[in-house]
C-alpha cells in the first residue's frame, strides 16, 4: 500500500512541466533575439546598399562608379573582406525591374552577422544581404551648391547685388545660424528655390522665393571625382612663369619660390582642347579662349584669379557625357570648366567690372571660396556664368550676377538627378 501510495503521489510534476516549458520558452526567446538582431543588421545593410547605389549612380558618367559605390558602403560599415563583407556595383542591373537598362546602378552588399543563441545548434553566424537600385537621369534642378557644412556667411551677398538664377535651385549646406547672409538692403536674389540647412541673416527678405530654412543636409555633388595627380605626370615649367599664345593641354608648374607658391601668368592665350593641370597660383589676363572641343582647368594647389582689368574670358568646358555613357565623350571631365581638388582650399577670384566674356561649364571647388567682385555684369557686360557652382563658400559683391543653369542649357550634364528606384 505504501508503494502504491507513493506511485500515486503527483507532487512535483508541475515543477517538471514548468522546467520543460521554460526551456522551450527560453529557446524561443533566444531565437527571437537572434532574428531581431539579424533584422537590425538587414536594416543597416539596406542603408549601405542605398548609399552605394546612389554614389555609384552619381559617378556613372565618370567611370568610377564601382569605387564610389564601395567607398559609400564602407562609410556605412560594409568593407570588402571584413566580416565577410562583399559589395557588388553593377550597371546595368543584373536583376529586378530594371535589369539590363542603361542609366541604372545596382548595389548588392552582404556581411556575416554573428548569432548568440543559435550557436547551440552550431549556427555561429548568418549572411545578411541587401540590394538597391538608383537611377541617374535628367538634368539637376540645382545650379548653386554651397558645400561648407558649418561656415558663417557660407553664401554671402553684399552691396547692391542682383543675383538671378530663375531656372534653378540654390542650396546652402552650412548649419550655421547665419549660413545665408545678405548685407545691405539694396540687393535681390531670384532663384527657382532657396534651401538652407541652418539659418539666415540680414536682408534675406529680398530673396524670391523666401529661403526655406532647416532643410536636411545635401551631399556635395561629384564627391567621387578623381583628380589628376601631377606627381605622376611630366609637368612643364615655363620661362618666367608666363604662358601666352597657343597652349596645349597638359601639366604646368609655376617657377618655385623660396617661400610659398609661385605664379603662372596666362595672358592672351588660346587653350587647346583637353585638361590643364596647374601647380602653383594661376593668374588670367588679356584674352583667354578655349579652342573647339573645350577645356578643363584643374588648379591643383594654388589660387586662381582674374586679377587685371579688361580681361576677356571665354572658357568652355568639354561636352558632358549623356546619362549612362562613360567617357571619353568629352574627356574625363566633360562638363567641368574649372575645378579644384578638395585638398585645395585657396580662393577663386573673379573681379574688375570691365572684364567680359563667358564661363560655360561647371565650377567645382567643394572646399574653396568663390569670390566675385564687380565682374558679374555691372560694367561693360561683365562675365556671364552658364554654370553650376559647386563651391565651399560663395562671396558675391557684384552689381548684377546672372547664373544660367548649365545642366539645363546643354541638355545633359554630369550633374544629374539621382533617385532610388528599388
């Protein structure tokens, strides 16, 4: 009877069942934690894929699509070979709705994500992947990009200025409370749109339309542009630093000084088609004309100035590539008239009211100041700008400055609309 009674005793069964259920429950909790971690990793990878696709599309016309896409992915934590990271950048896409279509860039990124509770089942990691497609097509609506992220007066308009860019947008990327600054009540700014990351100061009520403040920061266009390296080139040092008459494309160095950079004086010159790389300061005077085929001036490490009266500039950029078409349509720098590498922060200066001519092409100096004084058209017709400005800061003290959107004028441009489509 005692044995039978003990066998019938059910005390402790609830604890056994509870332990079994708790084991299963904890297993599901652990599985859910791993799945949540994998979904979080997936979201982060999607950001990297989106960034890689956008960066690749932005550089599609320059042939460095893959490098730009991989660099953007690395900035978002996906580095090739690290934690099994892979980054594939394809144009046209290899799958999806836009497979085989020109002008579209596909980015596929993957990375190993370690697990925690799944290790019980000998699953130490899982490969997580993400994919995105961006489109490069259509001319950009923006024509003035002021890229310094924090400068006070990043875009500064002074005096009785009249800045007119009616067909395009102005973007000031500085987050300073006085990023856009108007000095004096006699000036006006007319643009298709005016957006400022930070705030504005002065007589900005003279802007049409009114500036939109507090916009999200915008990446400076053409950020993946690869510049010529003079250290790998044969550079000519002209006698006395003077260049005149017909000049061929190539690399030119100013005569060295004991202190500081020397100066190349270019006057009354016809520039043959192609890219010109200048080491040292560059001063333009007299009549400077681009030959058929167009020219790109690369100011490697000095300052560029138009520093004498009565200068006539007729600078025309090489023709840009059509969307989805790689160089050499108009050369590696099609669409760019003047450029400075980001490492060169020296000011570009155009002044003197009786200067005339046209700069037809993009001015790209993402960390430098573009200083305009008098030459915008207040005397003798001035210098006309058919351009997209991509500069660190902009200081305009002209009487009349008319900016015609280069991208719209030529119908195609390296400065194009980029949009995520997948």
